[in-house]
C-alpha cells in the first residue's frame, strides 16, 4: 500500500463520494464547457486538498454537507487560479499534461477560470457557507499577493530569505492552511481550533514547498520537471538564496549573471546546481523544511489518538519524504 493510500484509508468512502459531488459542481448547459471541465477532472492529482479537509473535519466531529461544500469550494477556486496561472505564464504543460490554454487557447482558458470561480462562489452562497467562503477568499487573496510579490522581486533577483518565506507562505502554504481550517469550521469547531488548524496547515504547506524547491537541485529527480527548471525561470528558492548568502560579492555576481540569462545551457544550470550543493544550500533548506514539519507534528500530536490523527501524521511525514 502506498503512502497516499495509507493516508486516505480512514476517509476512502468520503473521498469516493466527494469525487462524484465535485464533478456535479462543474456541470454546465454549454457543451464546450462540459468538454473542458471533463478534461480538468481527468487530470486530478492525489486529492491532497480534499484529504486535508476531510481528515481535519473528522478530528472535531462528523463530516457533513458543509465539509463537502468546503472541499469543493477550495478545489474550484484553486483550479481557477491554476488555469489563469498557465495563461499568465504562457505555459503549455501542467504536471505532464497539456494545459487548458495549450489545447483551447487563452480566451477559453480565462473564461473557464472565471466559470470555476463563479461556481465556487455560488456553491458557498447558495448553501449559506459564508464562514467557509471567508476562509477560502482570504487564501485566494494571499495567493494573488504572493504571485505578484514573486514577480516584483524576481525582476531584480533580490529575494532575501525573509521574502522567500513570505512568498511561499502566501503562494502555497495558505491553500493547505485553508483546507485544514475549512475542515474544522465545517463541523463547528471553535474559532481557536480553526486557527490552530490554519497554523498546522500553513506549516505543512511551507514544508511541502521547500521539498518541491529541493527537487530542482537533484539531477535525477522524478518530479516530471527537469532539474534546474526554477533556475531556468529565474526563481530564487531557499537553497540558492542561502548559498548566495555564504559567498563573496564576485561569486554572487557570477551566479546571478547565469540566472539572469534568458536561455541557459545545461552546463550553466549544472554550474548553479553544483554551486548550491557545495555551498550547503541543500543541507540548510532541508533543515528548515524539517523545522516546519516538526511544528505541524507538534500541533497534531496534542490531539487524542485516532485513525484520523494517524493519517494526518502520515500526511505530514509524506510531505517531506515523497519522491515526487
């Protein structure tokens, strides 16, 4: 049994029912929209976000329609942002599949994103899930800010460690945080418990993103993206930021010159990867990743033992031990 199957075990039936429900939330009277959303549904990943929603809900009570609505709201909002991101980035692929804009062009991709966004809003409003909508809207607001902050800082390659953590907290961690908070809120957990789950989810999300960034410096990684992809895209991640902080100005200038190039050769990318490895950037980022993982574990370990608690512990450990 895979790590993901072990995590899903206590909520297997709930996730199965959720798949059918989520598919129904995307239905339209327009044949073209149904065709495109069918393609979106076929490309679903490990269901990490719904997993977090249902597992955290079960920590505090019995899952209900609000739990399913909350999980669907997050998936709709998140999918909308991904579709729009691919248009902004002019990206033809996402996770090894053609992106929506690659298959149906930008106009349809933007309109699909708008459609999914409106479906999420209507789902929450029609079911009076305003408290869940508030949590998810806060996350989407911060995700947009994180993207813009990264664009602003990438132009000058002046991202500090502090700014890096602000970016990944807003871009990635708030989404996992909203999943954990929505799960708790959907079963009427207290405001204090909802905040506790938000913090746990945020720590999981930060650890998850650092792990993703580490993959980029492994020449034999199995992520589906080539090693050095972030370097090619001029993204300043923690291993690189730390490595640059440990060398003199001339070396910083030399490495930043390579990063700033529009089309880098494999040799140049390997030079940056080797530099980061030799300057202990990998070791430092790995250490920080485990710090955030340990914070998340400390939160969940304060709960009474249950199969849901065990699954969340498995999920937290999987975040940093995964191979892709």
